[in-house]
């Protein structure tokens, strides 16, 4: 199970990059219109979750884990941002299911991998 999670987390950035590249690559057989907008929305939500992780790690309040000073505040602060990111990833996963058929699987991989990365990198 641990190897599967590691592979999924490592494939998430590649899946996200593949999704963006394929979205902007013109294709004659792909449907446009509302499916394209749904795909764009899901790609934006996954990308925002990645950016939120960077901002969260850069602005996380300090805590002294040896004495316990400020640990509760730090954990609560990170937990609040993790919930927002996981809701955004869940919304992206749901929206990607109605998007372009070719990009459903890569965006779903990016959502799940990014969510697992958020959880495992922010848990105390």
C-alpha cells in the first residue's frame, strides 16, 4: 500500500503537467464548449491546491515541538488550510468527470496524488 501511495504522489505532478499541456494542445476530435470549461475549472482547482500548499508551508507559524509551545496553534492553522485544499481537490475530481474524456484520468490522478501529498506532508 505504501508503494502505491508513493507512486501516486510522484505521478501527480506529471499528470497535472500532462493535463495542462493537453488542454492547450488543439485537437480536432475533442469536444469543446462546456466540457472544455469543466476541464479548465478542474485544472485550475488542482493548481490552486498546489499553490496553496506552497503558501501554507512558507507562512506556517512557528512552533517548538520539544517544549510544545505554539504547537496547537500551528496544527490548527495548517488543518484549516488542509481542509480548504482537500475540498478544492474534491471539487476538481467531481468536475473533471464531466470534462474532456481524454483528460479525466490524468486530472483524477493529479487530484488524488496532490491530496495524499497534502495529507502526508502536513500531518504532525
